[in-house]
C-alpha cells in the first residue's frame, strides 16, 4: 500500500499517527477547542467547533527497551530494575512509567520525590549525579494534577538520562524541594515557582527570580494571558494589546 | 508640536518642564526588593562591612546582571546574584506561535549563540515528530558547520569581553574583529548576522548560496593565525596570568552539585562533551578532541575555550569537505512537515524564490494547498514530551518540548547553561577579592538574554 510518490507517502504517513481507540479518546478531558485557538471572531477556519481531547495517560509495558527502541530489554529496564531493587516500595513511589520517543519518564508521587531522587543520585548502579533542572507544565484540564514539575536527570557515570515527573493539584500546589539533593535546583525551582506558582517545600529561599518581587500572578500558567498588562511609559499608560482598539 | 530636526531639538526641555512642576513619569532608581533591609542590616552590625550594589548596569557585569556584594575591606564576604532584568517571556510567546515560528523566538535567547538555541529546539521538535532519521544529511552537515562557526564567534566574544572587563582593550578589539568575519559568513549564508532563525524543524531554511564555501575556506585559512595571535597575546602574559591563575576556583564536586557544564566543567579535568558522549546531528562521524584542563580556575577555562575554537575549525574543515560531496535537499522530504518555501536571496534580501512562486501559483494546486496550510496553520506534532540536549558554547543547552497534539507548542522550556552556571558566582567569589568577582563572572561567560529568556 506504500506509494513510491514521496508526496503520497507523506500523506499516508500522516494518517498513521499513533492510533488511539475511539472510546478511550472520548473519555479524556478536552485539551482545546477550535483549530487556531482564536477565542473570538478571529477564527475563519470553519473548525470553530472542533474539540480536541487530551491524550490518554498511558503506562508503558515491559520491556522498556532503551533510547533506540523498545523491542528488547535495554538500559531503561536496567534503570527500572535497579531502582526497584534500591527502593523496596517502588510501586508505591512510582505511579507509572512512560517510555516515549526514546525517553524514560517516572511519574513519582510527590511525597516520595526526595527518596527517589536521593536513591537515583546515591545508588552506584544508578548514579544520576547531575540534574538538568526543573521545568513546569500547566495542564488546566488535568483535574487533580494541574501542575507538573518535570526534572531531568543525567548520569555522567553511565551516560544515561531519565525524567522524573511530579504532579500537584492547583488547590494545593506543593512539591518537595530537591535542593537538598541537587543544589543546582535552587534557581530552577525559584523560576518554576515564579512562572507556575508551584511551592517547593524545603527550598532555602523561594522568591521570584525573573519577574519583579511585587508581581501578581504566575505568567506561564495557561490561564494567564499573553500580554494583558498595561505598559506605563513616561507617565502615560498604554493598554494591553488585547484591549486596544479593534475593527471587529 | 516640537521640531524633530536635531539642530532645533532641545534635549533638556523635558527636564526643565519637570523642574517647573509639570507632571512627570514614575522615577526609577536602583532600590527596591529588600535592598533597604540589606543596608540597614549591615548598619546595625556596626562593623566595617560595606554593601555594594554592582550592576545591573555596570560595564563589567557582562550584561544586566546585579550583584549585591558585602565587602570587608577588599574581601567579598557575601555575594548575591540578582537576575531577571532581561526577561522577555520568550517561552510564553512560543506557545502562541506555530512550531516553525518558534525558532524565530528562541534564537533570541542566548544572542551570542543563536544557532545553538535553534538547533536544540528543532531537535526537540523532530524527536517529538519522530523524524530525527529523516532529516537530510546535507542539512545535518550545514547545522554542524553553523554551530561550530557559532561556537568560535561566541568564544571570541567571551575572551574579548573578558579582556575588556579586566582592562585590556587590545584583546577586546582583536576578539571582536575576528568575530566580525564569522558574522560575515553568517550573513552570507543566512542573510542575517544574529538571530537568524536558520535552523528549522526538518532541516535548515535554505541551502548555502553559491560561493559560500570558498568564503568559508578563506576564513579557515585566516583563523588559525588569528587564534595563534590571540594566544601569543594572552597565554603567557604575566598580567593576564596574575589576574586569572588560581582565581575563582571551582572543582568537579562543586560543578556536579551546582549542575555546571561546558568549559567550566572541562576545566576541572572531566572530558564531558555532549558532542562526544551523546552525539547528535552526526557529531560521532567527525574527528575532533575534547579540550580539558585540570586547573579549575579562570585561566583553565580560558585555555579550554581557546582549544575548543581550534577544534571547531577542524570540524568546519571536515564539513566543507563533506558539503562538496554531499548534495541533495536541506529540508525533510515529508511535505506535511517541511517548510514549503524555497527561499532565495534576491536584490532586496531573503524571500521566496521566483521558481517556487511560479510552481505554487501556476502549476500545482496541491503545492499551493500545502504552502497555505503549513504557513498559516503549521504542522501538527503528536502529543508528548521530549528533551533534546546539545553542547552549546556555555554547556548543556536543553529544550523540554511538550505538545498536546496541536499546531503550536504546548510548552517549551529551555535549560539554559548561562542560567545554571551563573548560580556558581557566590561559590567562586566569596572569600576572594572584589576585583576577582569580575574575573569569576567573566569566566562563566553568562549571556543575560539566555539567563532571563
């Protein structure tokens, strides 16, 4: 069925995006509506009533494989095995394991994040001695786990990478700080607090880092508009872009 | 209305008007945050300590960086770093543009290493699209060549500004003039000297213009001598050695716990270079050495940067040799992803090539549809997340790319090496002399555009 024509082949390839069972997809929360994301009259695409649902939360089956693929047991299985051995209640600490695009992600329960990170760093067979920082992601539709704090770990000893993901609800945005284990996370956690409002318990001085100290709101959250802040210039105030005159 | 002719323009009119009681805008000063507390806290101690606010507009802080130093005589007792003065919300803006337009934003983060920002981002997008293997070989070679040229220009600025901050204008002038030649190459190839948005998801924006290779060859002939001249100026210079040797010591343990990568890490003796250890863009096929020193000080970091420039020249040479052999497209063949425009540099700058316009307007309806869909709406990226990492001139540059399956990034976060490495300033500066703070900051080589994003 594969065509020789590159254009046709590309089209067929696009149809073969990761398939999901229709009913499984329909259960997922809505990620966005419309095509271009325009909320008002800007959408001329005719796709205004399109509903795009979030991808289902998957758990990767064994074997996890390695960065090259998941056909046979690889280094990801080694990492998981070693962590399971070093952490007796692995099943309690790790909610699920995802292998996607050659990357291994452990979803860690937030109460156990410090344990897991310490084991990852100190266990000689794991030895993730370098932390590549924290990145926050806001999923407003992911009820009970709106805020995600994503940590990338690097093992120079074994030349491997792994990702730890922790979630917390918007109503209780607390995640334990990793500064005691990885001091480099000092600024990263301040940044994520600044942009997402995730409070890192145990951080030595959790203050804003990029925005001014008296700033209201956390700009990288999805409910925070782009622009929308009046600009003061030489005593005059210029309204935010979304409130300026429009011809609609 | 006042005249705009400069001979009639009164520069003091506004101030005079203000003095005579007219309404004036808000006055900004260097106070704010907990500055008053810091000052009064030091006053209460009643000792000889002095709190100095260095920056954010100090010429030797390498950009808009604020250092709050507590001094006991000439010794730094306490050092705190304040950043955020150049925060421009690049990551937020990228969520409102298509995946391809993202390169235009992220190229402006670390403005001395734009090609690296673009490549890190594009590798992340390609990983999510699962098309890493389909990027044409020629595009990968061009990427490598551009990155290595960019590494040279970035290191030249690092060394040049470093000289300037220590008071040596000769180093500055020499470094910047050589950088100009590198930027000329960028202009020749991409049309822009900085912020090129040249690397795109799926390949690069356009192929090399004719004659570019011979210009690069001229550059390759010229540069080794120039780097040697810089080395002659600095390597054994007693003044330079006195300012850099055993200054701002940070060993491997410190680097590991603070997450420091790049030349600072390699100056502790650990040959950790992502180009070798976790190769991307085909770096495993190039022949080069990882520069290391074991002195853990400013001088060692300088030597690492010098050697890296020489190694980069070697890589560029291999790229030129390959580019002569390897022909073919520079953008992924998949028409659903590859940017359709065949850009060309015309008399009025870069734009769509007349051939492409004729093709989409005259002969192919399907090409027109693809062009329209890709340019207005962009391609879709399957939901998921990916972390791509490359060795930028300052260390590990990572891009955490998250997609919800739409035509725009759901979230892009950059792990900027400048941001991470700058955290080491207190560790290197406290207990030393105040003059060495400047050397410490300069040896980190932070770019505030990258720190604040």
